[in-house]
C-alpha cells in the first residue's frame, strides 16, 4: 500500500482565458481578459489591443485534441480548466446561450473522456463577460447573482453526464486585490471602498451557495468546491505582536473558506467590519442559502507563504502575483520573486483540514520560470527543467507528509501543465508547463508543443501513484 490513495486525482490545470485564444470566434463575446494586455495587475483598455497575448493564448481552442493526447500520455486522471462565460453568454445577460460555445465544451469533455480523464471545471476564472463589467460594474451589482445562476444552470444541465467536479469562483478572495480581473468591477481600485469590495464578495458567496444548491438538484452526484488562494502566514519574529499580525492576516483569508464551508460569517469578521465601516447588506434568504448549501470540498492554489510583522516598515517586501508580504530570509525565490516554500503546503493542508474536516484538492501549484528549448539526448527538442522537477518533487513530498498527518486530499493538478499566458503579467516567458509551447512575449513562434524533462518525470510520478517522486 502506497501513501497516496488509490483514487488520487493526478493531473494539471489551465484556465480558458490563458490558453484558448480564439477570443472572438464562434460567437464568443469579450471578457475582461481581452482588454488586459499587461495582465491582471495592469490597467484595462477600451477594446482588445494586438499586444494582448491572451487573444491567441496557445490556440488551445483549435489544438485541444493534441494537448489532451499529451496529457493522456502523462497519465492524467483529471484535467482542470474553466468554461469561458462569454463563449456561452457573449454579453452575460442574454436569454439564450450561444450554441457554438456550448458545443466547443461538449467536444472538449468528450475528448477527455476518450482517455478516461475526468474534467474539473471552474465556472468563473477571471473571465467575466466584459459587457457585465461595463453595464453592471461586475459583482458590485447584486443582479450578477441571477446572471451567474442562469449561466451555471445552462452548463450544469448541458454537461450533467460529462462533468462531475465543479469549482465556483477561482481564488474568490482575490476580488480585494484585483477587482476588475477577479470581480469584473470596472471602477478604479482607488475609488472602491472596503464596503464596496466586501459587498461584491458577499454577492459572489451567495451566488456560490445558490449554484451549489442548483448543482445538487440537477445531479446529486455533482461535487462542488470553492477555490481560494491559500497562503499560510508566518510571523517575522516571535514577538507576540508579529504573531498576532500573522494570525490576523490568516483570519482575513480564512473568511472566504469559513463562509463556503461553515455557511456563516465568522465572529472575528464582526470586529474587522466594524473597524472598517463595513456593513454587509444581506437580503432575505441570503443567510439560509449560505448555511444550507456549503461546498462538498475545498480547493485552493498554493504558490507561496507570506511573512507578516506588526511594523512592516522595518523589513524588505516580498513579491507575489497578488499578495507579496515580507521577504522571508529562510526562503529562496523564483525568477519572478515568489518565495518558494514546500513546507508551507503541508501547513496549509493541515490547517484547512483541522479547521473543516472536508476533502481538500490542490488545484494549482507550480513554478513560473524561464525555460530554454534545447536539443535533447535523443535529438528531439526539449527543456532540461530540473529546477521545475525539484520544485514539484519538494511540494509533492510535503503533500505525502500531509497525507501521513491524516489529511484527506482528493488530488493535485499542477498549474499551467502546458505553457500558457501568465495571469498577472500576460507574459509567455513565465512558463509553468510540463509541455513547452513555442510562443514568445513578442507574439512570435509557431505554437508547436515539446515535451520537457518534467513531462517524463511527472508521468513516472503518476504511474507510481506518487511512490517515485
Ligand atoms: C493564480 C491564478 O493566481 O496563479 C492563475 O489562478 C495564474 O490564473 C496563477 O496563472 C499563476 O499566476 P501567474 O500570474 O504567474 O500566471
């Protein structure tokens, strides 16, 4: 008997907006990503500009069969991707869905099933229809709940025999940092108050419960998870003030999973809301929805830990795609300055499981690095990415430890299993893949795919069900 459970879901993860391209093909409407040429951290433009690499992505829309065959070669059991909302409802508030968009995902899921790969589908991964951002100001507006429900109902009904695992909002906590990218809120961040942001999040939380309810009505076998950006926080020193600062940071992050799993706002939120003048407007039925329809499992992304201090000005800052915290002297950083911390993953797994006792799913983890395409020993082009293997090896070793600690883990999907366009910076050169895509920051490249060294390593990990890390 190995450590990883027999039915452990090994695989990889992508998001529609970072790979599909075909941004205006077959009736697709624009999404917020189509006007973010510099990525989720940058400013948005009036309309798509040719320098936005996401407009073509890695042309997954036309090449998904080739890509899925490569995933199958690695032995994937699961593949996480998202449905692009604006392929299904181009503006977001139409009455009837776009059949061509629905057909695309039918074909995609069929192709996965051909190889016995289970789809894991995110309903909303940073790709709100642009029209909803412009006309409704995104999730600030309560009408979004009904529009999201209609979209979710449409895809739940359509794919009820093809998709079993669903996630509602990618990194639901990121609305606070990236209101436009994450929440479709087209108001400059400086003009938004905490009240606006937490109210928008409340709408997402209610929508998430509503569609969890709906999912189980449509197919009782559906498993619905929330998805949060996980980040364990360390105190910079053992000064109790620093310890408290780290604890408070973690609580504010726990808020989202606490509501999704326990079905109510935690008590510690009351004080924070009071001190920041936040009064969440509940409508009739909100509290019952949250309480009665919690998620079946908790999924999260994990890239790094964060270090906190009472007086942050005394220390150097760290970097991350959304949150950075302080620089931790015990950790090394990636080419993009993200601090690499495998043990943090074991901590996160243990902390979530202690808190909720529901199954956990690691749906994003990986190393964004600069890769060089070279001729391999057998004469084929490859990338000798020992650094990525080292990163994944160390993280999976900690997943193993967490399983031994008693944590129930459903699966692991490595982020950007195929090179894709970066969310935060819209760069192609920040590569996470086990498969190299020949495309570059200046838009050049023929989009050919090449197996990296990590491709073969991960194939062996999966084949041995995690015994050969
Ligand atoms: C997560 C997102 O925050 O991090 C992904 O869910 C994203 O969409 C990933 O790609 C890595 O971030 P980046 O900015 O390096 O692409």
